[in-house]
C-alpha cells in the first residue's frame, strides 16, 4: 500500500495495483521506510508553508542583492549575517526537499519517502546541490589570505550570479501564495494586487538593467572613456551611484537624462535596452490600462445600479418606508452576490465535468448539511446519495430584514427544509414565546418525511442567508440511490411514528418537532451513529 493525502488533508493508505515495476520491499527496507515516513511532510502542511515563505523571501533578497555586487558592497555585519543565514537555510533545505511530498498527475500527494526522494533527484537536486556548493566555495575563498584573493574574489562575485537560478524554482507559484490568492473575495483588491505585481516586475527589470549599466561603465578596460569617468562618478557613494544608474534605467522606458553612452559597448547596451524597454513598456502599459478599466467598471457598477433603483422608486412615488426596505434589500443582495457568485455566471464551470461539479457542490454544502444528525450519519452510510443531494437538491436563498420565510398555517407549494448560514430569524407559534433561528439551526425538517403544514411564522430580524433543501428532489434521490438498509425510509417511518406518539400537538413546531432527533438518528443508523 502507499500513503497519499486525501482531499481533507489526512493521510490514507491506498492499495497498489501491483502493475508497477518497483522492487519488492524487504523487511529491513520496510522498517527504514516506516522510520523515514515520520519525517515526510506534505507540501500543504502548516509546517512546510512558513519554510517555503522564508525561501521565497531569500530568493527575493538574492534577486536584489546579488546584482548589486557590481557596486563593490562592503562586508557589513548585516550582509555577513544574511549570507550565513541564506547559506545555512539552503543547506538545510536539501534534505528537507528529499522528505517533502509532491502532487501526482492523479491530483494526489505522494508521501512515500523513496518516491519523494526519487522525484527530487530527477528534478531540482542537481541544481540545488550546485548552488549550495557555490555558496560554500565562495565562503572558503573569502577565508584565503588577502594576497591570494585578488582576481579570485572578482570571479566569485560573478559566480554569485549563478545563484539567481533559484528564481526558476519560484516561477511555479508556491502553494501558500495560491491559497492566499484563493481567499481574496474582493475583485477590486485582486485587480489592485495585479497592478502591484506588474509594478514590482518593472522595478526588478529596471534594477537588473541599472546594475549591468554600472558594471559596463566601471570596467578597467575602457579607461577614461566611460560614462562613470566622464561624469566624474569614480568617488561617488554607493547610494548615489546606484540611484543614478537606476534613474538612467528608468529613462529607457520613458523620459531622458544627461547620462549618455561613451563607448561602443555602452552604446550597444543602450540600444538593446531601448528595444527591450519598448516591448516591456508596451506590455505593462497595456496590462495596467486593462486593469484600471476593470477596476473602474467594478467600482462604477454598484453606483450605477443604485442610481437606477433610486430613480425607479422616485418615478413610481414609492413611500419612504418601503423605499428604504427595498434599498436595504437590494444592497444586501448585491453584497451577497459578490460573496456568493451564482454558478450560472461562472462560464468556465460549464466546461467542468459533471462528476467534478458534484464534488464541488458536495464540498460547498456538506459542512452545512451535516449540522443535522440525520445528514451527518447519512453522509457516512450513503455518501453517493449525499453528494447527489448537494448537487441536485440544494440552492441558496437571501432574505432582507423584515422578510417572511413562511407563515403559520401555510401549506408550502414547493416544500423546503431550511438551514441558516448567516443572520438571524424570529420564529413564533401562536402566543408561545418567540424563538431564534440562527446559524447552525434548521427549520421545517418535516417536509422531507411527510406532508407538512407550517406551525408558526419565521421572519428575518437581520439580513439572512439560507441553504434550501428541495424536499421533492431529496425524496427522489433517496429512492434512486438507496442502499440495502434504506436509511431514509427507516428514518421517515420512525419520524412519523414519533410525531403520532406525541400527546399534545402543541409541542410540535417547525424548529423543534417535540422529540429528540439525535436519539432517533442513533436508533436508525445504529452502529454508524
């Protein structure tokens, strides 16, 4: 068997089909594998995410600092500490990478230690080992006597540039960044972050161009015929030299300055940078323009709709009280729409396979549905039917403050069971004391099992979000995907029997049917409960 990470993040055993070409495990290799298994880490685990974040920050540090070696930076305590910290980090990262799981083509996370080691050896190991060796060779060179360093240190500064190959590993978005971007619900914020990303990319490109420009002018072979010598910057501070180079680099995208090339290599480099800047600036300006247009559309859309609604209310002389309720409900519906985009508006979902959409709806609605003891056990006893219920029988409903969900004595034409996901409702039967219907509670369960008349009135006290279970669709699915035990039928029969046993029908209401639902569920599901 092999260990894989399931959808909920837990480790599970999965039997091999025996079709692989792997050698049969010996008892000793099995014991070693079990020992190493304790150290294998999932790439999505809370332990690995901070480590990957720190690695990304060190790569960003290298992207900035390594090109700046052309300015002959002094070995300050800060730079020495950072170099040692990065050197130790990447050295420790080598064995950790051997023990980090990876995602297979079947969208599972492989966690077997020999598999993770083999995968790493075939991908990043050679590059990582080479870069770590360069780091330590560089430190060894720094330890030589000054008389023997000479040109070697200059060569080592150039070798440092090879460490920028680590940037290749960050081309694939790290899992923690993907998860962070996934949590962003505001489209405006998402657009703004996209613009910031473009600006950072331009800054990085400009940084590299500036460092190369300074290196060209600081070569000993060009003598006095370089932009540094001509403009008298031999004795300039590092800060001024870098800012001047960065300024020149920016002017290649737009604008001009008094710094000009003064030899063939500088002129050729300037021509190359101009061609590159033409392509980069056109692409960046186009992307930013598109993003700003999208941002304007997003921010203006709500204002336009509110203005049209207000105009409609004024044109029809709607009273202030009703107009206020309409406006409040419309704003609530608009905000709910932004948080819960209707599925029919997501065009790409139409291209997703039907089984995958079933899984999607299952993940969305199962946590809410299993608030109820029956559905919690039904999910264990008949997971296929539960998936179909989530896919075919559930929808969303939003209520504004003061809206009525159902009224006393009402026979629902389309019977529904309700789960509250946000807000608060007030339920009252006759002259009995009002009850609250809040998140984690349900109402009108009886519609699933028997013809039902609402015993009270439910009204929204705040803006409310509900999950609605269509009773007819649920009954059809329960009958079609029944197991040998047919839990739904057994539960329905016992539910009605318990109702008929009640001595006083006044005990029944839409929130509390008058008997213990948990006890009923345990009797029906027995071992599963």
